[in-house]
């Protein structure tokens, strides 16, 4: 047995043990009930595990997952009880997808692009550089056919995905090197995942992926020259403003990043119809609240970074953004040329994006452009 097979065997054995412990506990509780009472199906209690890719009780993201678990238990009057585990408490963050897929746990919370190594097309349900913003992504997923494709992509893995929040448009990142032209990316070591990382590589940089907890130390010690994390709120909490000189915008690499709730298909189907509907309603509540809190916190903490920490924002030069956009086209073409399901998802994504652009040009873009001329009037009103 080679190393990879041995590792997979051990992983599956561990997850099987995790799942078995739940079954044994449930059996003990069932036998403990009086034999004279036979619980009908609607009274059955489902005790589920939920794992996340975030640290335990992580601000906004993890906190809202905790609230979700409590909401489900309250809505179901205790018929669904969910124990939440942060990254590393039950399994490592990078094993969330597999744990849900194999049924070792029933639920997971993560970002779709984390699973690009297993299913490339997952990246289209997170955020595409220079792509759709948050509200456009949510519209495509909920009302534009994106969710059906998402479920088709995850179906071979026995997972049913749901929209589970959104971090909004991110910042361009923290840099200890000023970006004046494309040549400033040459040799630059940057913490940046997904398709954004592939773009950085194509323009001469060296993208790496490290866990959030390691970003501060790596930036402070010069292991990396730049990084992108989430947004002003989480960047501030991580202290990145203390170890980096320049805070760049816009967040070309993630203009709108949806998150996901992963549900094991067999576990979902085991629920009575009313509990399935409660679970879906609670997931939508998780999505709405997490998105709203992200937007509110990021606006608040951007002001804090500028006014209290005296950080100066820098905008990426237009020619740099244009060059990166050209490289993105190469990355996408390479991706869909070798993966039929990615091609299918991309065509749906791009068709929706083009319509969204045309609509935005005569609505939001026009509005914000004209707003400059009435700004003084609004301020003095």
C-alpha cells in the first residue's frame, strides 16, 4: 500500500469511527427509553455534527454558524440538535468536504473554492477575479440556475450545497511592496488562493496558500511580501495593519464571495419533510445575517483603519488591473478546455454576468457616477 492509499485508508477509518460513535450513542439513548413507548417518526431526535473551515467561534463566520445551530434546535423543538466544531476541533479544516461526503458528519460550512483540487468547477460558486459582485453572484445562484449547477457538481460526492453567507467584496490586500507597475509583481510572494493565485503566478508572482492563523507571522517575518485575507474587519482583528505598509483596493481577486453549507445527502433525506424545510429556512437566515454583518463590519473597520490607525489606501494602477484581467482569461480558458463540467458552469455564469453588466450600466453604475454631482447637496441637506 503506497503512502497516498495508506493516508486515505487511515482518514476513512478515522471518519468511520467518528460516525460510529454517534450511532452507538443514539442506540444507547433509544434503549434507555421505556419499551412501552414507541416513538413515531415525527418524534425522532436527530443529533448531527457540523464542521467548519473556520477557527471555533470565528467572528461573524463561526459565530453565525453557532447561531444557526441554536436556531435549528429551537425551530424544530429539539428534534434536530447540531454540535458545531471549528477547524481542528474534530477534523482539520481541509477535510471538511470529505467528512461530509463520506457521512462522518452531517453538515459543513466553508468556501467553495477550497475544494478546487477535488472539483475545479467549485470555484465558480465562490468568486471569480474581475467577475460578478456579491448581489449578482447571489442572484445567479438563487434565481439564475447557479444552485442547480452547484448541486450537479457536488452530486457525485453525496453532498447537497446551500448558499451559506457571503463575505462581500474583499480588499486587494496588504503589501510591503508598492505596486506601481506590473513589474512590481515579479518575484512577489503573496498569500492568495484560487484563481487569483493563478493570475498572480502568470504575471510573475509566487502565490502560496497558508492558513489564516499563519498570515500575520509570515508577513511580519518576511516569509511573504503580501497577502489578502477577507476584508477590513477580519484584517484588523488579525493585526495585518501592524505588519504591512500598504492597503490596496479594489479586491479584483474576490469581488463577491459566497460561502456554503454542505449537507450530506443521506442525512438530509433521512429528515421528515417538515424538518427539511426548517433546516433550509435556518440556512437562509444564516446566509442573510452573515452577509449583512460582513458588510456592516467591513464599513465600520475600514473607517477605523483610516481614521484611527492612519493607514493610507492605495489603488492598483489601471494598467496593472487590465493586465491581470487578460491573464485571467488565459486561466479560465485553460480550465474549461480540460474540464467539461467547468465549461458548462462557466457558460451559465458568463451569460448571467453579461446580462448583469448591461443592467448595472443603466442602474448602479449610472447612479454612482451621477452621485458625484449631487454629493454636496446631499451632505448639506
